C-alpha cells in the first residue's frame, strides 16, 4: 500500500528542544514549544495532543498519556546552520555542509557600491532588523529619496524593502535579480527577498507581493515527483524557498490562517501528489519578536483548524506536520535556534500510536515520500514508510 496524496505542513520555527550541538550555535536551553508552554502556563492543544505531540517531549499542558492517533517522533538536522533554507532543502534530500553566510554587521561596502551602480539607486539601511520595524524607521526617508531599504536578519538573506508607489514591483523584482547575480561565492546567501509595502509614514504595511530568489542546491525529491507527473503544490513561501525547482503549482498566502484555507482549497483540487505548506507567522510575527504569548496563541489557532484538515483527508491521504528549525521567543536573542523539530504523521489508513524515535536527519521525510511514490531518492535519509503503513 502507498498513499495517494501527502499533505505536508511546516510549522515554521516550532522547534522542540535544543539539539546535541546547540552549544556550538549559542543556543543552549532553547526549546521553542516547551518554553512557550511554560511561559503561558501550559498549552491547550487537544488536536495536536491526540496526534502525539506530548509524547515527543514533555510539554506543560500537553498530555503524554494518550493513545496517539498518528506516529510521532523528532528529527535532528544534519546540515550546518539553522536557517529556513537549510531545513527545507534537507527535508527533500540535500545536506548543506557549510552554514550559509550571515551579515550581523551588514553587507560589505564594495558589494553595496556595485549593487547601487547596477540598480541606479542609492540605498538605506544595510543592517540586521525586523522587517516591519525597519520600514517604520526608514520608510519616510525612502519615500523622499527613492532609495530602497536593504536589511538582513539572523537568516542568510538579503532583503529589499520598497514602497510599491515609489519603486514599482517589476523594478523591485529586477533589483532582487541583480542582487542574486552579485551574491555568489563567499556571499552566496540562501535567499534574496523582495519586501514591498504600502501606506503612509507611521502606518506602513507589507503586502502579499513578496518574492524570494533562492539558491539552487541540486536535485531533490521534488524534482523526481514533478518529472513523474505528480502534483507538487507549494502553499505559502514553499515555491520561493526552492526557487520553483520541482514545484509545479503554488498558492500565495497572507498569514497562517490563510495558509490553512489555501491548503484546504488545494485538497479539493489535487488528485495525486503533494500539497506542501509553510505557515510562517509563528516565526515572522512571534519568534523573531520574542513574543511567547503571541506564539502560543498562533499554535492554538492552528490546533483549532486541524480537525478541518483531517476531515478533508481521503482514506489514502497522509498528513505530515513538522518544523524547519526553532526560534525560541523566551531567549534573549531574536535569531533562529538550533533545535530538534517535531514529527507527527497521520493517515486514516496509517499506523497509530507509533514512536518513530529520533531521526538522524530531516531527509528521512524526502526518503519516505520518494519510496511512497516509487521514485529515486537522494543518498540522504532513511524512509520510515514501512513503519507507518498498516499491515
């Protein structure tokens, strides 16, 4: 038996405890979901609990004394780093041996000079910042000067923010392409991101016209699926994370709940293949802003929507829930954290209450997906398909 469709949802940054090498990243004590649960006096997530979340790791308010409906475990990351790019590409079979470059002091002046020369515009910013805060700080000057706002974060990213009425979208996207061409070699960041916004000084808001320009790290299981004629629909930023490689359909989203809606819509349309969703609010709105209460509320909101997703599943569907890294909002820093990620796997015809243990790599997911569809996998990862198939 195999599964006809896979609904794969990444709860962005929902790590579940420091990895064995967390000290090398300065992340001792990080435990995103665990520390959030403590901070808010316990999590009330009955649907995630039924899938086995509390059996992965002790979590205040989440019982481990349940017969889990699904299989459960946690995964370690083999790739160096703790970035969105690293995590997602490893899931589909690619290990990154070196951390992607980050720029805590901003980008080198010679690189910025060449960027300004090629775009014909001076720039503002060029330091790590929250995307929503930097447009409030520099947005008015941007509107006066026409200079795009350049910033980065703890991720390996080069971000360009511009008001849609000051720099048209096509020009902004072209600037990103120029940056992508320049950011090679030692400066080959994981993603260049267009961050358009609208509004007036004091009231700027980012729009849904974000676009990511990712590095290509090689062939993944997604390429195998695509070439086999299977649907691979990216919901949220999935298409951009993989630079469209192997992803043959996409649906943009505006927040987690819209991401759930778009996932449900795709479940009505996709006949065979994978719906691959990233829910980014946990990370972007709460993890990076050290807001455990907001993070907890967002987890509860997702938990409340889980019954809809499960009800929409067919007999031969498989649901996979995981994360790509941690981003513990209770620790002093605002960067991602080097953590294990949860693994919850459910299907109406899949094994229940099964401990999948601690997987040695995120790539076990890609290996499992490849085996399910009878496809070639990468050399990385060990499939757990035989464990979750009933009988």
